[in-house]
């Protein structure tokens, strides 16, 4: 497939926003049960607005691959059957609750709404955070299933697609949360950095599993089945036009196998190996600079990973058109 850069930025940016929020709410949940020190409300408030900034940037990026942006609202109409429609609904819902979560912390509007039998009070931000957590995972599933539900693209049609969208978004978000904590709440750097390492390792395992699986796939279609001719020897001479077409431009990236190999090596290094090394080093020698490099490296690696994710999918129509492009 030919990757659209707007989709690459959409999926990576909203993943960072989701992951950053989940990191903040994880810390708040631990603190709720006195497993970690309670933080100033501004820690959660400004962190949530930072997460909202990333999700908003992803939403803006999505408009660049729409032919008629003014009709974007219509994409939600098929929510009963379309994962894209569900994503279109869940994304603004997540952003709205995320805004309320952050604003409630910043303005100090956080009353106790529920008291458990143990006497533990559940504040408004905890309930908002719980709702946002459900929406964050629903968004990960919806985004991943847009691709995983396509049976004819074997590289995507796997549970690993949804798992990797979740893990890679979580890894980048927790890495950013570690950087954020280093600057505003240094005592939480070790906790968030440890989770960033764990989720990045899980992301490496998940993405490596999908690479191993996809390398062993065999096409279910042949040129014979594609055009309905059973003759064992078919020779292509023309596609019906001397120039390119929509099919040759949109369904094949046009890059060499050597280029794909370099992209794969690049994202494995930038998204996993280097951030893991820097995060591990930060546990012993906390440094905002090291964490900034780790986050920038991981984000660049995820851009390359997402490009590779789209490029490695082999559309069945390329059995014909790729040979002519």
C-alpha cells in the first residue's frame, strides 16, 4: 500500500495522547490507594492538556486525507458496521472527557461523589478518568480494527494489529509522561519510567511477532484467480493505459526491497532499542535531556514503523498493477 502521511501522523499523535493520559491516570490510581505519593492537581491538569494537544494535532492531521473535509461528519453515520465510524465517534468523546478531567484538576472542581464501604472517597476526577480510560482503549481498538478487519490484506488481518496499536501508543505516551514527570514531579520519574520500559518491551515483542508472522505469509490469490483464467502461463503486456493510474499510485509504495529493509531496521532502532537504553539509563541517572532524546527518537521511530505498517501490506490487485507500475 502507499502510505498517506496524514494517516501516519493521525495514528501516532493520538496514540501519544492516549498513552500520556493513561500514564497520568495510572499514577493517580496508585496514589488513590496510597501506593504512591499524591501529586498536586496541576500535575494531572497540565499533563492532560498536553495529551489533549497531541490528540488535537492528530485530529487536524486527519483532515489532510479527506477529499471533502466539510463532509467529515458523515463518516460517523455507519457506526453499526464501520470501525472508521466508531473511531470518528470515540475520538471526540475521548477528547471531551480528557478536557473535563484536566480542567477539573486545574480549577479545583473535584468533589467526592462516591464513598466506598471501606471509607475511600471517589472524586469526580477519578470517575472522569475511569470513563476516559474506557474511551482510550475503545479508541485503540477502533483504530486498529479499521485495518485488522480487512480480510484480503493478510498482513493486517490479525489480532496483533490492535495489540500493537495499543502497545506502541502506550509506550510513546508513557515515555512522554516520564519526561514530563522529570520536569514537574521528579519523584514519579522512576515509576513512570519503569512502566515505559515494560510497555516498550511488550511493544517490541508484539511488533517483532507481527514481522515474523508477515514474513511467512503466502498470497491466497494468484494472477490466474485474479482475472479468472486457469492457464498456467499468463504474460502481462499492458494495463490498458500507457501512463499511471489511481491503482498504480495508491496501492503500491514504489520503493525497493532494500529501502523497506532500511525502514524496518530504522524503526526497530529508533522506536525500541534506543529509547529502552535511554530509559534504563535514566533510572540510575535522571536526566530530562536523555528523556527528551528518548521521546523524540521513539516518535521518529513510530513514524517509520507506521509507514512500514502500511507499506508492507500487499493489496491483491498489485498482482496485476504492480507489475505495470
